[in-house]
C-alpha cells in the first residue's frame, strides 16, 4: 500500500454539550485509493487514523507503524470512500476495527461512556451532513 504526504481533513467534536464539529486540516499521510489517512496529533501524542470523506477519527495509535498497519488491515473491511453516514450505519464495523487495533497493539480497548457518546454525536453529525 502506498502512503502519500498530504493534508488530512479532521473533524473534531470538542465539547460533549455542544456537538457542533470543528473542521481543519492536518499534514499527514493518505493511503492510496482507500479513503483512509493518518496524522500525528501533538496534543494527544498519538497517530490518528482518519476517514478522509468526513475527517472523523477511526482509531488512535501510539506509533506510525501501527497506524499504517491498522489502515492496511481495515481497508478491506468496507468501502471507506463512502460517506460517514453509510459507515456509521454498519453496526459490525466498530467492533471489527477494535479487533484490528487490539491485534496490532496487543492492548485491549476499553469502551467508555465518553467514547460511546462521541460515536452517537458522530452519527448525528453525519446524519445532518447528509
């Protein structure tokens, strides 16, 4: 898989009580023809795998090697070039991504109420975007 340096769109929900997203671009890498990319998030000290069509985060990983491995593993799971509204409707996809991240990192993900709320807000934002 080829990774090209490029701007990666980012959509952030910074406040749980105000779900209006903040969008901006980060310099990072885009995986050829996958609909996925990643960038370094300095404030969180992680590489963020991102859905390029929406800018929504797919996974946070501690190393660039893990970010690339994650993209290579999840790219075949679905058509990531589709709008986030379509992807967020795929109920099995989050668990599949979680399993990939756990296999790559060797660390079990813990589901949190905040994480579940962010997924719900992401679904609402995607629904409004059409």
